[in-house]
């Protein structure tokens, strides 16, 4: 089946599914493969559950006229999304970065939704499958799109850019994330800069934090719309007022400063909010509408969430962790005026050969701040040299049992770790 023929099927059946357990009536089911699964095997089931057509790349599973063979299902999905995006010809902003890209995406979407019929990446669908699905959810009524892009290996941002064809790019920052895949910090910078290179080559523009020297270096001469937390540099200016624990900032729009009281925890969210405000300002959103959007946004999905239980106040940031994000989270936490305070931290994954060193740095940083309660979770933290007062467990389940027994109470607690540690499951014991 050709790309054009497949597109005609999509126009008649515009809902796409890649999970045979989540079939919508009349959808197209793309039978993707992974290391531990083969979607081709479920093509027949998808048809039985109501899929209009199933797209497979193994001929033995073509057992019905509604099961369509292509050479490669993933490539067909990506080509379909790219073709759809080209025909829609709407402005698309791509967002990537080591930290804060999902929060920035959510804030930017909240701002742009004040004016535009907007489609943006849902949840964390930011990879080689999620990006095509986001593009295919756009319609003729969509006025603007936001596509989040994640990567853990060189070349991935370049591939995603060729699929999404963004007119605008935004890199939140670069840090020590996925070092195991990138090989080094320079590898991280080179891969993230692939977005800048694509936008530059195709005549677009980037939104850039001029206060970040790494981003300035990566941007080179790419046409840009600047923002800054440094008053001596060009761009929409933002300043942190306080973060105790919720962030209050002020942003200098053309007609003057606006104070913005957010529901975001941590001063590091200033850059995320400022990026969203800059994008909104560029696309003609009234500053008062920008303020309203930023103040109304409530974080979810275990990112910068504030939870007040019967026993403790919790700062839950358990969706992701790397040395860069851990450092800013701990620095921010240190300045929150609540006592007693404590931290519950989980391993930072995908750090490769730097893992032992980076985890020990975190331990030493915590020890220097002398919190009242420390609980570390994961095999990497368990290998560190720990002060006697620190509690350490290899698994989250072991930590959960400990909390159930000890029942800590009256603390302000930071909970942070990589997604794979599932630290959010500890909340019920706190």
C-alpha cells in the first residue's frame, strides 16, 4: 500500500491506535513491534474489537481484507504523520531539553490556548511513536501545534524534527541526563542542538534563554526570539520573587512588570514560565491572558506537585531525575522555610559509568544541608558512603514497608527520583 493510499484510509478513519488493548471503534491499528512484543500477532484481535483496518508488516498475519500489509509499520506511521503535517501546513513549535520540557510544554499550551485552537503532546508521548501520534491528532481546525521531543541517543532529535517539521524550536536547557546513551555532556548538547540546526536550515526561529551560555553556544546564528533572567541580556525579562514553596515571579512585558503567582513549586520553574510567556507574547497573546494562564495551571503527573496529607506536606517530583534536576531541586528545597524538613530520593537512572560518582555527590550535598530526615531508595544510592543517620533501601517496596512501620509525621518532604523508581507509590504511606 502506498503512502497516498494509506492516507486516504486515515482520512476516512482518523483515529489511530498502537495498542490492541485500547481499540476505538473505527480506528486504524498500527501493529508495532518492540523488543518484547509483536503487534502483528494482535491484528486480528484489533479487527474483532472494532478497528476499521490493521496495518501489519508480516504477511502471514494478513488473514482479512481489513488487514493491510506494508514493508515497515513504524516507518509507515511516521511517513503518514509527516505527510499529514505537510498538508495541514500549520505552525508547529517543538520543545526539548534535559529538564523541564514537559512543564514548559504544558505552560505554553495553557498560554496559547487562550487564543488558538491548539493540539499539543499529551502526557509524555515524546518519542518516535508519540510524535507521530500527536501530529495525527491534528485536524483542519487546528491552528497551532506543540510537539514535545525526548531523546536518549544521538540523532533522535534530528529524526523527530524530520517527522514533525517544526517552524519554531525551544530547548529548555541541557544537563546530565541519559549520559549512558549520549556518552557525555557534549553528546547531550550536540543531540539537543539538532533541533536548532533543523529550524535554522528550514528558515524558522528559536525561542532561547539568553542567560544560558550553553544554549547561546549551541544556537550559533540561528534566528531567535530571546528571553532572559539576566537584566543585562536581551529578551523578555523575568525575575524570581519567591518560592516558598510556590513560585512567585515577575515578567517585564512591553507595558511594564506583571507579578505572577503560580502553583508551581521551585524557583527553577521561573525559566519554564518565562519561556511560555515569551512564546505567548510572540504569538500575540495579551499579557493579562498570559498571567491568567500561568497562574491557573496546576501541575500533575508527579511533577512539582504539592500534596498535604494528614501527616506531612509533600513536594512530589518523582517523574524524572538526573544530576542537573536533582541539584536544582535540592537547592530550591534548602531555601523553603518549613521545619522539620526531609528528603526521600530515588536512584537517577541511565547515567552509565558516571552513576556512582553522581549519586555520591547527591549524598554529600544532602549531608551538607543537614536535613531532619533522609531516606534513599535504589541500588545506586545503597552503594554510596552514607552518614549513619541516613536510611537506605534497595527497593521502593522496602522503603514503603519502613514508612508504614515508622510513620514519619510533621515533615515537609521532597520526594524525587527517576520514573523507574516509582516513588509516587510512597505517598500513601506519608
